[in-house]
């Protein structure tokens, strides 16, 4: 690099820096931000629909596993609620909300 001066013992902070490292950093940031792998791969210029992107950056999607598990749980609970009830959700007094204007709920009512 032009800023390197080996004779003076000074090297640039950019020594060894390549465009590929910048590209890798951008892809890592997209994955860590939770960007859809297919979209991130397209932004990186990949044409494989995200397969290479996922092979390389899958470890950065750990939080996605929990999100997907929670979505599955919500779906199952919603389906069970329909099976176990008359199918109509209770909208008048959702859980953990006051059943009346005095702020008391079923779990805090004293006799």
C-alpha cells in the first residue's frame, strides 16, 4: 500500500485488507441482523438462492431458531385453543388484564 513504509518500520492499518474481507464483513452483518438469507445472498451477488450464504453464515442465525420455535408454539397453542373451546377467542378480558375498572383480575381478587 502507499501508506506502508517498511524502511521506517511503519505499516498501514490497512495492510492485508482486501475487498473480500469487506464483503465478508457486510455478509456477516446482514446475517447477524437477521436479514433473509435469500435477500442477503442476492445483495452479495450470489446466484444460488442463498445456499452458499447459509453454509457460510448459518452460525450467525442462532436467534432465528428461538424465533421459529416460538412461532411453532404459538401456532400449536392457537390450534389447541380452537379444539378445546368453542372456537371463539375470549376478547373481553384477556389474561393478565383487569376484568373491571378497579384493576383487579381473577388472580388478585381477595375474598
